[in-house]
């Protein structure tokens, strides 16, 4: 569940920014962590 959300956010960021780099991974990681922190 956590991993799936992480990869989905990562792909979303990559599409939005047009690049796939470390910032997408970091952004997806923090977004996923905060999303799961709310649950």
C-alpha cells in the first residue's frame, strides 16, 4: 500500500515536471509519509 502510493506520487511528479530525478523521489517520499501520517 505504502509503496504503491509512493510510486504513484513519484510518477505524477515526473509527469508534471517533465523530468525524473532525485527531487521526485524525495517529494514523493515526504508526500507519502505525510499522507500516511494523517491516517
